[in-house]
């Protein structure tokens, strides 16, 4: 008898869980979007920088800002928040390197969800689009 109730309850819980944010590569001008500053480095670490550097150093891709034995990269991005303030979408410009885009996108999703980037909204409703930027320099 308990199993009969557990199955519909489980199905309801799965259906109610929020969808993970979509990460997309896109071109566009999001310079007019409200700025979302980096307010902490708790979830950004050197491992992402070293991973992106390694991708370029091993010539798996030619990355923007890659020169000789260092990388000096600045990437702008756009994010969309739901009415509940949850991250729904992340747009990255094309780096012409799916592996680096994947690493960078995953790191930014984690960083945004954990609060390293946060819109400075005038009210508690964060719904809408914002722009941010990640900058790093790495020398190997």
C-alpha cells in the first residue's frame, strides 16, 4: 500500500524540481543589460584558469588572449534569472573551443548559483537579464 503512494509522490517531486540552468554559446550585444558584479571569489579558483590554460597550451584550441606561455582573458556573459531569483540561462560568447566553453560555463553557473556574482537589484525581484564579466591571467 505504501508503494502505491510513494510512486505518485516521487513523480510529483521530480516534476517540481527546478530545471538546471541552460548554458549557451551566443553572439550579441548585452552591454546595455544591468551589470552584475563579482562580489566574491569563494567558488572561482585557479583550477578553472589552469584548465583553460592547459587547453590552449596543448593546442587543442586557440583561445582569445592566449600568447606564448600565458593567457590573459576577459569574457563577458549574460544571465537570465527567473521570478524566483534562480539562474535560468547563461550566455557565453563563442571562444571557438567547446571544451573551454564547457569548463568556463560550468564554473560560472556554480559561481553565480553560490553568490559570487549577484545583481544589485533595487528590489528583491531579480527576474530578468544581467551582464557580467570574468577576467583572468594565467602563466604557466
